C-alpha cells in the first residue's frame, strides 16, 4: 500500500508508480492521475473547446490508461503514453461532435470575429486565442498544442500522434501561420 501520509513526501517516478500499480496496489494510480490531471485537462479543453467534452475525454483516457497499463512499453514515459491515449480520445470526440452538430459558422459570427480588435483586456485576448484555436483543423490544433503548450519535441509528438516528424513540422508551421493571420488580420477562412 502506498502511504501518502509519510512526511517528507518522496516524489516517486512515473516508472515506480506504474510498477506499484502493476503489482496490485491500484491506489497508486491516483498519484499518476493527480500528476497529469490539470495539464492534460487543459490540453483536452484546447483540443475540444468544450469543458464537458474535455472532461469526458480526460476521464476516458485515465480509465483506458489504467485498464491497459500493462501495455505501457516504457513506464518511465507514462506521461507521453497517456497523452497519446488522450489525444486519440480527443480526436474521436471531436469527430463525433462534428458529425453530430454539422455546424456552419453564420455570417453574424464571422462579422463579430472580424470586428474584434486586439483587446487590451487579457480575458478578451484569451477568448480570441481560444476562438482562433478552435478554428484550426484538428490535426493542426493538436500539433500546435503539443509543440507550443505541452513544449514537446517533434520526436515525442510523433510517438503521441503517430504522424511523421516532417508532417508534424508542417502542421505546426501552418497552424502558426493561420493563428497569426486570424489574430492580426481577423481571417475567418476555412483551415487548409
């Protein structure tokens, strides 16, 4: 049994926690969940743009991670392995939602987005960035977030997404260009 009440707290590595869980002490998985929950919740929210969908994808990823923990080839890289599961859940949820909604941006929405100037208010600026992120193609959004929010190297991103390094570099480049256009020029054209 993992004793969370021992002081001072010794921070166990991912590999050590995975080993403890695989030996039958499932309570140790809660420490892995606590370690990655906030960071991966932000990733899921940015990917899906909806708090409820993000929470559902995150919970599903943690459950799937627990159930298939024995398949984690490199327990020291548990975080990347779990992020790959989450990214897949986000892609699935995003595709399902897109099919369900079949939503088109109305002319009124486009005019509102174009009318926004660079707001001095930080909250309005964050909303403008969130809106621009939501308009990126799902693959570009995922690559952008992994590179610029999760601060991953391309090789690690490739392991998470299954895409090649050159494809990821192109996705990040195109995402950055499109974000820049949307945020500076008010572009509202479909993703390329």
